C-alpha cells in the first residue's frame, strides 16, 4: 500500500507546553486506524497536526503533491448554531467549500451528489429541513455526508459516537467499514471494545505514539507502550477501559 501522509519526529503542543513528543506515523491507502489513549494524552492534538490545523514545533509532515480533497473531517463537537437558518442540503454542500472557494456557487451536479449521499445514509426525507430540527444521530449522518462529499482520501473522526444512540453507533461502524474500501480512516474513540472489532490497526497515544499493526494488543504490549489500558475479555469481543496513568520518571503525578 502506498503512503498518503507521513509524520516524521513530530512534536507539538500549546502555549509552550509540548503535548506530543517525537511522533512518527504513516497513513497508507485503505488503512483503518483506531487511536486510543487517556484524556490529555494528545489524541486530538495528533488529529489537528495531521489535518494541518496545528503547526508542529518540530518535525516534518510529508503530504502528497496536493492537499486538495485530501481530508474529510468529522469532529467531536460540530459548531453549528441550531437556530441558524441553514438547511440539511446546505450543510452537506459546505463540505465542498475548500475545493470550490468561498464565493463560488454550487452546481446542480453538486446538489445531486449531496442528495444522493443523504438518500444513502437515511436522511433523504430531510433534504430541506433545518439542521436545528434534527436529533444527535441524524446530525451525525448529515455531518458524515459533509465530510465525504468532496471524495477525500482520508476520513478523520474524533469521538464520532459521543452524541448518538446505540442503534446509530453500530450503523456508523458498518458505514465506516464500507467507506474503508475506498478511503483511509483515522478514528479517535474511547469505545475501545467496539472499535477493536472494526479497525485494522491501533495507535496508542500518550504523549508519545506507539503503533500496533493489528487490532489486538496484549497486556504485556500495553505495559511496554506505557499505555494506561486494561484488557478485559467479554465473549468474542475484547473490551478495554482506561485507567489512571501512572506518572513517568521526572513527571509530577
């Protein structure tokens, strides 16, 4: 598989405080990477660096020849004002803004593509509805359509199941598996038991990054990676829960 993005010795943080230390990571075609780790360990910071939203303090990010249509992004919190008069179709079309520019109008072909995606993901009856009238699960379907309408090579998701019910959660994972046939996916999640059934590889982020070329990690490997996760088996699906992270040497508790 060819490499789409490569991070070389990346360090990054905020206000002179380093959150990520010397991270090396490659994203290849059709990968499905589950990003796990404790709160404050740097998972969202890693996504921001990959997306180009945060400039690293050191290291190098190697992109392909063009960043255009490289990313689709589904953040944990979508900053939409429910009272803002924007339709579901217009929200999906806004995913084309980076490639079309701020002042270019959307074509009929663009609108048909938006409608096809809404039909595919069960939101066809809401094309003209206001975004503020939707439930949490319905909004995530719309925002997913927005994230993929530009046909990105990589879909980035940050805790995509936080505000949805259990029925849509399972549906979302099935949707992602289907999308993974044509694009790469990087997903941050605390839903560790479920993602291990769907992702192909796992990256444990706890200030440093430890990449595992499988969706299964043994307790011994977690200990070697300094990743504060306990492996608990429940039937055929393994569940992992976060524990308190013990301080490292020279690190205050």
